[in-house]
C-alpha cells in the first residue's frame, strides 16, 4: 500500500498547498490529491504546482459532474498529465442531489446510469475516440480531442456504497472512498469491485481511501476536530447510511455526536503518529492500494502549521514502518 496526501480545503493561495505538496513528494505514493474547489480551480492548482518542479503526480477526489461538461473534464485531466509529466487520476462523482438540483434544475433521475455515461464519454475522448450519441444530459455528438502525446489519465470514481463500487469495477481505473471504515471496505466495497470487474472481464480498479487523521495532543478535542473536518458529511443521509451499515450509529440529525462516534470507532485515525500508522495499516489489510492522509480537521481548527506538523509526523511514522 502506498501513502499520499490530501489538501483538505478549497485553495485560496499557493503557499499552503505547496507545503502539503512538498510533504506529498516525500510520501511513498508521491501524489497530492485535491477535491472540488470553487476558489482556485482544482486543475489550475495542479498546473501551477507542476511549474514549480515538484516530482509529483496528482489526483482529484473528486470533481463533481454537474460543474463540468465531459469534454472539459477530459481536457482538464489530460492537461494536468501533460504539464506534470505524470499519470493523472481523474476522480469524478455525481455530487450531492442538492447540487445537481441547483445546477441542473433537478437531480439526476438515475445517478449510477448518469455516472456511467459521463465516465464513458470522458474515457472515449481520452482514448482518441469520437462520441457520436446525441442523447443524454450532455451534448456530445461529434466531439473529439486532438491527438497529442501525454502521460495516461486514469479514471476514478468516488465510491461510497456498493452500487457505485460495482460501477467502478466495470468502468474505472480507481475507486476512491471517503469516511469508509476498513471493515466496511473489506466486507462490502472490495467484493463489489472485484466481482464487477471479473464480470466485465477487465482488471480490478485500484482502491484509494481518504482517511481523516489527527494526532492526539494536549488540549486538542478530537471530536471537535472531527466535526470541523466532516460535519457536513455527518449531516448527509447517504453518508450516515453508509456509516450505519459499517456499524457506526451516526444520525444525520446529530452530527456532533456523529463526530464523537468517528473518533470512538476509529474512522478518524487518532493517537500517536505510530498508532495512526497502525490504523492506516488496517486499510492495507482491507484491500486498499493507496491510503490518502487527510489532516483537514486540524487544518481548519488550528491552522496550516499545526496540520503540517501532524502530517509530517504521520508520514514519518508510516515511513519507519515501511523500512
């Protein structure tokens, strides 16, 4: 299992994200991940970092489909690969139903089918094909990309529950998870991916798990740290449904108690850096190929310096374990 780094907030300046990028350069995965940003756009951040000479690859975890036509998504992804000189993981997802409604006037009636079509269009364009079908939620008839030399773009899907895991097995190169406990991955997500890939007669996608982490330090309230990291997710029924399936009795009406449960059940990896490294190793045992360390709660509550301190200590502990 490789280890990489997640930059946990929307980027508003390049200084703090560069600090994370330098640490990512020292991690075994040598990859920096960003989510969707509405401040400095995600792919623009990767382009700017590529110009600094960092020896890094990049991945999105994830950019959301309602904000971007598939042609634009393909161009953005290939641009990062070309500018960085490294393979790029283009993680995509349908986004929350509320966002779909705000952007499109109504949520996707069939999110899995819509994601399948979007992923198919993106892959077809990246592989040099011309998409001829005029139907669906995006106009795509006759679109194609110019033929240029570029490192590969690997398609990823944001995965929370088994239907999207099966779709990842059928069409993606990566499945990317968020807040998913190791046992849930081992028992529910990995089998769904594996079985779907086998049925489609294609290689099983790699599995990347974004893991919330915080070192236990004096006067740090870990439940508060967890709440600031993922309080919005803990108020979302689709996330609490997943957590309940995983044995974590989170209630979307009470995200603060949900944050306490994340710490209690180890969904947020806490303790000493060595204890966090132990917890991350549980993800390897569950079938994860790349664990993505996210110190977002510390970043939000205590600032960039404290977050980088935690991230440095965790990556050092993981590195000692690997030697």
